[in-house]
């Protein structure tokens, strides 16, 4: 599922040291630190220079680049990438660079990027690749079960679920991300993990129906549960493709270990 996609990683900061997510520190290491709930790591947005460095390296291989970012409603990454694009116009003027706000999060953004990469690999130029990515934005959905509100409350990312904070130890909330609004919002608050997973599957069923579905299942340091969820989704729905991926620690720092989620869209 790589399709030649390049990733500009976020930075994870712990005990005064900076690590590139997925490069200098593994997801298991990050989640192990988080489970201790002491000296918690934080995240930092890549700099415009980080994006520019990637654009410059890619300019040696291609004449055009499409940079797809996480939703601008919850991150400054899009603004940073736009700044890097302006810098690239001066430093690598022969390489066209476009930046797209996916309005999505986690693997929902990944599905958009994969579709764009497939278009490019099939011979689409930058304009048509950009159109392919844009057409995916209203189609992708994301649902996730959060094991505890502790981490969201701690980092201030709890948003509209703030009213649930008093039940932080007794619920397994389900959150959703809809690209029409570009933010993650609370959906339901079941009280057990089993009920949360079952409800997540029910909600997916309402959105997917009998249509062929493209799915990426996420887990945050819960590989076995992730595999079980992947198998259950594969058995319940008509999956054109289904993958299992780790929930990136740069997002997991806010949501916490134990997350189970699924990004998906259906064939039109």
C-alpha cells in the first residue's frame, strides 16, 4: 500500500529530546511511556524547512509534487506546508508543488493519499491527481473507540466531549471524524470495551451497507485486538480491500494507547 508515498513525520518530544515519529522512536516505545502516565511526551509540528527538504529531495525524481496534510481545523501543518510551497517556488522553480488540506485525520487521510498515489502511478498529471484526492475528501469516514478520556482531557483535545470528562474512568467513548466539518467529535459513550467495539461495527454497517468498502483498521498498541477487529470487519462487510495499521503515536499522544478505529469509504 506504499505506492511511493513519502511522509513528513511529526516530532515527538520526551524528556527534552526530539524524535521523528516512526523513525527515531517506535510506536511501542511511545505507548509504553504513555501507559506509565509520568513525564508524558508531547508533539511538535514539522517545520517549513522539513517540508522543503522533502520537496527538494523529491524534485530530483519528479516534476510535480502533491502534499496532502491532516485537517487544518485541528493542526497547523497545512499552514506550514503552504509556507514551504512558497519557499519551493523560489528554490525549485521547475518543480510544481500543490498542497491539499484533506480535512481528514489518521488513516482517513491515508485513504485519500493512497487514491491520489494510485492516480499518479496510472499516469495522471498533477491536476488530475489533485482532482482524484479532492474527490475522496467527502467520501472518507473515520470512527474510533478511545480506551479512556484521560489523555484527551490532559492535552486539551477533548473538544465537544468535555462534558463527558467526569466519566473519564468509566466509559469507552466512540469518536468520529467527518470531513464536512473537519474535526473529531464525540459520537457515543458506551461503558465497556466490548460494547464500544460492537457499536463501532454497527455504526460502520449503517454507513457502508452492502457496498464494496475500502478499510484501514487502526490500533494503538493493541495488535491482537486490532487483528480481531480487522477479521470481524472482513467477515461482516463486502471489503474490496482491508489493511491493519498502527495508530500513529503523534496522534496517539492525544488519544492514548488502546485506541481501536477504522477509516473507510465505499465504491460509488
